[in-house]
């Protein structure tokens, strides 16, 4: 009985100290210590491992929630053997999953026709960054620009811009797809430029080649500068193969 009381008291202290991993593992580790005759240092080491793993898991969960994925994709579910285009980009894309590109402010850019896997690959890369506890935000271009325009109208533009400029990795899906008005183009320029100046990676997916971007932006020079800042240090993936969503390609 005394051991039970002491165990409960210690667990309460661990909760008070905000050590949830240790709290959850204490009873099991104490039992293992009795069976395996663990030394005090081994017990402490095991408790520290549990707390470390608990904190890493919590950090990863926070990053995933903060990224605001509409759907989670993982690279193991991507069929690189679907066509020759996917096979060609496999090695270069998988190298990005080492995440060193984030420290070098490299911008992954996925260009291609609908159904070729652009968004899937961008999401899988973003999910990998979350697992490494890097700050990530996934958004569509339309959602981001509508959010920023609304924030500007209500005098909250500084705070809204920070949401898109601060993450280690920002993924903008369907960028330069829909035509922008002057206000939207200005805000898109602000986001890309600030991330460029602070050396933060911006990943985009688009179905328009860079030469067609002037059709989207009201000022062709604006399109040129944004494209230059995204591509100055980038990994460009051209996905112009078969559509995975088209049932005719599955026969």
C-alpha cells in the first residue's frame, strides 16, 4: 500500500511539474525496474526518454494542426511508377525530404497540368516538415489573398501578413492560376518579397508556366519580380505527364 501511495504522490508532482510523458510512464517503468533490477540512473534515463518522446509528439501534433491541411498526404502513398515523368523526378524530390532546403531557403515549385500530383507532393513535403517540428502553413492562393484583402479592409493587415510570412515553410497551392486584381497582386508581392528577404522557403503549385504569369497579374513587371524571387534559389518540378485522376488513363 505504501508503494501505491508513494507512486500516486510522485505522479501528482510530475503533473504539477508539467511532465506528462514521465507521468504516463512512471508506473510501467517502476514495474520494469523491479523486474530487471534497473539502477537509479537507468530509471531516470528511461523517464527522460519518455518525456522527450512525449514532447516531440506534442510538437509534431501542434505543427500539423497549425499547417491547416485539408488532407494529409504522405510520400509513401505516391505512385512514382505511374508514368515516366514521375519516375524522373523521384530522386530529386525525395532529396527534399531531408529538409536541408529549409535552411538554404530553397523554394520547391511544382508546375504542371491538373491531376499530375503537384498538390500531393507539396502536401507530403509539408507533412514531413511538420514531423521535424518545423513551422508550416498550407493554403491556396485564393484563400490567402481573400484573407489578406479582408484583413486590409479591417485594418489588420500587419497581423495577417505575419501569418503567411513567419512559417519556415509556406505552401501556396494553385498560385498564379486565377487572375488577380491590383490589390491582390500587391499583397501576393508583399508575401513573396518578405519571405525572400528573410530567407524563408516558399513552395508553390501552379498549372501555368512562368511565361504565362503576366496574364494573371495586372502588371507584368510584378509577375516577373515574383517569379525571379521564387526561382532565384529553387527546385522546379515539371509535372506534365498523364493525369492520375482521369479514369481513361487507368485502363
